[in-house]
């Protein structure tokens, strides 16, 4: 996911994307806890995507 894609979305779509990413992050954390996750790089990717969405949301609020 790129920031340019996120900037084209409205606030409601960004909030929905953030909620989906937070659910995905929770699922990955549970998989790590139960030792079912083999590709731990997914967690880093989701965490960065969450940061991107929050950054774009804050930039839109500031305008």
C-alpha cells in the first residue's frame, strides 16, 4: 500500500482501512503467540501500513 493511494481516499475509507489493518495486526499477534506464524515480516508490513494510514489521516485533518 502506498501513501499516494491513501491520499485519494476520503476520511471514512481511511478509517475503514485502519480498522481492517488493526484486526490483521491482532490476528498476526495471536499467530505469533501460538507459534503458527512463519513469516514474521508480515507483522512489520502491517505495522508500517497502519502508520501510513494514520499519517495520511492526520495530514487531511490539518488541511
